[in-house]
C-alpha cells in the first residue's frame, strides 16, 4: 500500500530516434538518469520502471504538490543529464492525483505518454505537463489557402530563397499553441504545397524517398527548426529536378502532353491530375506548359473531342448519342451543349448542313 499526499507518473524518453540510439546512450538512460533523479528528488518516494529506451517513474509525495518547483527540478535533471551524456531527453508528466481520491495508475501512465506527443511541436529537451495541455481550449488555427499556392508558385518559378523563407514562416507560425490541434493537418498541407511544385514526382520519389517515408520523417521532426531543415532539403531536390527536366525543353513536354491527350481523349474519366501523374509531371507544371501555348487542359481536350465528333458526324450515320459516348461524353445532352458552344452549331445542325452542301 502506497502512503503519502499524492502521486503522479513521469515518462522520460530520448529525443533521438530509437533506431539511432547507441547501446551506451541506452545504458545512460537506465543508470545515469536514475542516479540524477535520486540525487535531486531525495525527499520524494519513487518507483522506477525501465522500458528501454524509456524510463517510467511513479512519484509519491508526503507534501502538497508544488508544480512549478517540480518542473524546475525536472528541468535541472534533464540539463545535467545532457551535460553528462550529450543526449537530450524529454519528460511527460501526468496530472497530480491525491491518494485519497479514486484514480488509475494506468490512466496516469497513459496521460504522461500523451503529454510527450506534443514534443513534436515544441522541440526537444522539454518538460510537458498533461494538465497544461488539457486546460487550454481546443486550438484549430488555420492557414489561408493562398499561402500554400504562393509557396508552390515560388518553388515552381525557381525562387529558392523566397520559397524557403515562406516555408519557414509557415512552419514557425503553426508551432504556436493556437495550432496545437490542427498542426499535423496543416503541416501535411505545407508538404503537399512543396511537392506540387515538382515537375517529375516519379523521379523525385525514386531517387529521394517514398511519399510515406517523407511524411513519417516530417511528422517526426521535432520543433520548427528541424521541420524547416527537412523541408528545405525537399525544396532543394525539387528545384534540382525541375531544372534538369526544364533543360530538356518546354516544347518536348508540350508534345508529350498532346500525345497523351490524342491517345486518351476518348476516356470519359480522363482528368488533369491523372494525366499529370501518368506523365510524371506535377499538375502545376502541366498547366504552365499548356498556358505557354495559349492552351489549357479543358480547352485542348474539348478541341480534340470535337474534331473527332465532326469527323464522325460527316463520315458515318451513327446516332449522336453513340458518337458522344465514343468521344468521351456520358451525357449526350451535355455533349450537344459543348459542341454548339465550340463549333457554333448543334451536332444535328452540323450534320444537316454538311449533307445539304
């Protein structure tokens, strides 16, 4: 039976990825950290449980809980541990539970671990209290979509310095408390904005990392500096690929796009993103290439479909509904609407006029 005023659980976890942790560093957590805790908290009863590379401590006190003092002492231990071993470690602290109340050790442990998850946002070598995070209102900060578009455009046009500054500003902004609950969603949007600027994503993934590996890496980076450094590496690689591909010529890219449209315009499910993915280009790059030729995906696709429809209207007796299906339209009425808008006459009028002449 544990006796005292109250109890809490502290979970210590190294800030370095477990796979990068050496045997000596793991042993330091087990032995050196225990020694420093015993030296600092001689007035408290403690029960330590090693779960390599983590250390879990059940702390019991006979005195009223002084949270500020407890936090200072934990930070002192973390600082001394880093000085002695060179290894940074963080601590997640559960809520304080009076022993006179009904509480669950399992719940205290879970809450200490939950507090540590917020380390991804604030960085390494920190002490995080569960009740601090719980007391604050739900945070759902938002970022204007124009910020994502601006970042994509800066990278697309090769403005390296401005792109990295804009990216780091976004990352620093979402590391504030108001973005706590929307942090990972927005971070994923920033990553997508960077990748959208790449003109050859297939080459990027093949020679850098897979998308899953990139996402895991950026989500596990702790603090705005670490996130910004990794995203900077991605921007560098995207810019390198873009320069290499563009040296191959815009005309070649336009020819590849038009060849693809000629081969697939009958596909009723054809869309810009699917075509770009098949060609290994980004959507924004395809749009820029077409725009340089005073064209667009919709305009080019519609033009090809209508040219084929005119041939069939002139050279065959096929029903208009059947022609609509064969040139990529599910709805014959919508096909007729598009045909008249582009050609100036309905399909029926076009066929009759041709027959009359």
